[in-house]
C-alpha cells in the first residue's frame, strides 16, 4: 500500500511513500508519520492511503509513525481548503495549525508552586504579600507565572519554598494548570430574548451546518447562551470550539467555562509554553477533552466529532493573522462548520459589516439580544467637545467634566476605566529648530517616548535607543515631546486624584504574567482606575466599573483605511459597554474634537443599525466589502529601487491575466502599486498592489497564476499575498 503524505515543509503538494510491511494496518488517513527527504527525517501527515498505481515511480518507505490518534477528517479537509483559498503551500498551513513541538515528545509534567501554610511572621514586603495572596487564592500556579507576579518574584518564591510556605508540585501538562474556582450557586435565569436565541441554536445541534449571528448589546448575556449551547453539545457526545479574539479573554473565560465543564476544557493560545500547548493539543486529539477555548489558532484544534463552534466578538481584527499564513479564524470557523456539518455561532455587540450583510442575505440566521441581563440600562453617554470645554491643563488631556466624574466615582468606592488608543509616555520627539521628528532607522515611523524605563521605542520592529539629547539632523538641543500615551495618563491621574489606585494595561504591561495580574487586581478592587489601550475594550466583565472615560475618541479615524469609521464605532461601543454591568448604572464620557462625526454619534446612541445603514451605503458607492472582495499583494526589499521594479513587474503579470475589465465578467480592478502607509518597516521598503472584484473565485484564480510565477519572492525581494485584508497599512 502507498501513503500520500503532506510533508510539514513549505511545499504545495503531497508526496507518496511506500508503507512497509511492519507498518501495514497502522497507517491511516490523519496519522502523523516520519519520512525521509534527501536523507533527513521529516514529519508528515497522511492524507490518503491507496493501492500502488502503475505510473508510480519507485517509492521509498516510511521510516516510522507517531502513535498519536489520527487527526479528524474535517480538520484535514480544512487544511486543504485553507491552502487553496489563502494561496499558500499546504505544508505551511499544517505547520501553522499544530504546536511547534507537537512532533517531538512533550514533557509529561509541569512544575507548580502550591500554597501550604501561612508564614509564621507577617511579611514586611508588599511584594511578598502579593505573591502569597495570589498563590493562596489559586491553590497552585505554574512556577514561571509565580515568578512573574512581582518584580524580584523569583527570589521571593525561592524564600517561600525554603520556609515551607510553598512547595513544589508536579502535575500533568494538560493546558492551563490547576486553578480553583467556586462553583456557580445556581444556573442563571435566561430572559426572553436569550431563550429564543438558545432555542434556535439547540434545534440546529446534531442536524448539520447552520450559521448564526448572535447580535447582543454589551452585557446582554451572550456568554450564557454559549454555555448552554455547549452543555447541550456535550450531552450529545460531541465537542465544541470557542474562539475569543484576545489571550486576555481566554484567561477570563477559562474561569466561567471550567466552573461549568471542569476537566472537559482545554485552553489553546500562542502565549502558552509550547510544551503545555502541545500537551493540551494531545489531550484534545485523544478525545480526553471535548471543549477548546482559545484565540485565533484554536480554529485548528483537533476536536473529533465536532458539534458546535462559537466565535465571540466576531468583528475583531485580531482573528486575522497579520503575517505568515494570513488566515481569518472567523471565516475558517464557518468553513470548518460546513465541513464538519455543525452549527457555527458568531457573536458580537458590534458585528462586522460583512457578517451583518451575510445575515441580511440569509446566509446567517440573525438572533438579537437587544437588552442587558436583568434589564440593566445601557450607560448614559456624554460628549465633551474639546474645542470649547475647560480643561485641567493646556494639553486638554482631562476636561473638568471628566476630572470631576472620576473624583466622584472614586469617592463612592466604585471603579473607572480610562481609554486611550496609544501606549507610551509621549507620542514622539520633535526638534524645535528644524522640525525633525525622531524616527526609527528601520521603519518610517516615529519613535515612541517611554518613561519606565526612559527610552525611545519602535513598536513595529522593537528598535530602542536612549532618549536623544540633540537633533540628529541639525544637532540643536531644543527637543520637545509631542502628544502623550497611557504612561502620561497614569502620571496625571496620580496628580489629580491622589487616593486613586491605578493600573495600566497595554502591550507593554501585558507581557508574562502581567496581564492576568492586572485584570485580577482590578476585578478584586486592588486597583480602582484601569488605564488602557484596545485591550480594555474587548469583552471584559467588571461589575464595579461605573465610569468609562474616552480621552480622544476620534484618534482611530485618522488611520488611512476604509474601515476606520467602523473600527472607531466598534471600539467606542465596546469600551462604553464596560460601564454599568453591575448593580449601579454606568456613565460614559467621550472627549472629542469631532462630536458631529457619524461613527461617534451612533456609538454614543448605542445605535448599530443606524451606523450600519450609513456605512453600508458608503461602502457600496466606493466598491468596498461587503459589496466587493479584496486581495493585497505586498512587495518589499531593503533596496527601494528593487522593490519598485518588482512591483511594476507584478502589475504587468496581472495585466496579462486579464484583470481589468477582463473576459467572463471578471472585472477585477488593479490599484497600485503604491507605497504602503508605513513605507519602510524593519529595514524594508514596502509597496502594495490591491485587487478588487465582485467574485472571490476570479480573484483567487488570478492570485494562483501569480503565485506559480513569482512564489514568495527571490533574492532580497519578498512577495506576500493577503486575501481579504483587514488593514492596508
């Protein structure tokens, strides 16, 4: 017998290997095997087992098999579909799907620190108290996470182990590690709209593919609908995948799902240690875990007998991979549901226009949750027009209205969120003499000024340097910091409200164990003002928050992207939805220079339908999704001239394929090549070519013709294809 094998290499086709007699009966579709490629061992997946054909060449035998359970058939089909649609080698898709150490033997144990007893004397150090409190509350946490709880955490953990307060415990490496959660006292009572939505989903489970758009306002109880649907899926002996857009939400939902389903839940996301991710994958593959909660890559989880897929916050752009294999996990969830013949639920308070259009076209069933649970009101929204309002300082960072509301909130013992879509201390440094803005030497982006530690950083290539004392262009020493970020807001709050306990949540503070620590501390009341970027807007449930302040609402409108208004509406609606989710009503204060802008107006009124009508009309007039399909081709090189020449060569190829007003109703328009919005990134000059057309299939056909000609580039030139791009920066 012969096995057609997908090698885990950047190759587009399968290769045939002879199944040796000693492995006959053990090799089947989906089994992982070991092969020899030019004398070196390579892992592969068996896609087909067949008798030898007369025209088969002389085949070399497989060298071994991995005793793991075969991959589910629907997952293998999904890999093939993904490769075809996103114009990528099948081997690259398979490598993206699995943990990087999956082919190797995953460690059997992870090391945790477990709380044993209180110390004999009260620790003098607040950091020691923090470590003890965190581990005592959880029962046990992974030792690396314990060390990351506070600065100097490694020394503290070591001393606590030596004194017997903690002890080392080894446990099976099966996902997130042991955490103790309280059991729910009783199931929540669903309201009328939740019950109707759930009934539609339950009626579809076990009966083939159905697609649903669950559109619920913030705080409407979408998660409880998910939980009930998953519960029904498990009772039928089937499995479920729940996708969330942020690792932070994976951590948060872990509690709710493990409360309900216990050991049936596995967590999968890219920030996990690879050994634990591989162990969790193994457990799912073996059928020991039926529910997977994870970020983007969890769409490839090897759940067998898949009965339900949920995509929470389906509108989020983080579902789209921005490099490598540029897939959209939301779209792949719908495809996998079709292949696996199971329902798929897309949930959001602010659906993407693409999903909303699909519901309008009856490709998805629309399920509405128009009210918050327990009839709680949506937060009251107030605009502060920064053109005319009084401010605390000349920079208009805080209006008097927002400052007073913050003070009143803290005085009442409640909590607040301040949202600014920018991290760092100052936006950038400018020379007062010649006007030069200090830029990254590798990217056409200004360097961001940070205070802790004080440095200049590029948030695209991670270049950093000390703060300059003179202008690199004219050598003048008159340098000025322009703008501000979350660090600056944190400093201002300390001056305005001395009793406030602030935490800052952005990409700089969310590394290591910082994310979980910050969210837990805010939820528990250790801090009462959370200052954050987009991370704070995404699905978190903070019952004590009664005030949300948006410092500069129109900031995201400045992006050179046709989705800028949609992103702004979604961000403002989502961050506003963090207020008033508990017993006390919520208030939102939006500071802006453009209160009349339509995305801001509709967000303040919680009016998704009004926004969708206006934005959809504009998209249709301009020929953008959801009324057309896009693909972007990026050409880059360290040599700007070479990059431009290659981009023009590609455009000439596209013209040969009949892309503009071509035959058979193609009508594919080619825009560009033009410089990318960020012209230079990581030392490479970048140009974009945009394809726009009414049919996905014709764009896909053209892209495959181009890929067969130019591949991923040559020499120093790189060429990448992005199907359905979410951003054009």
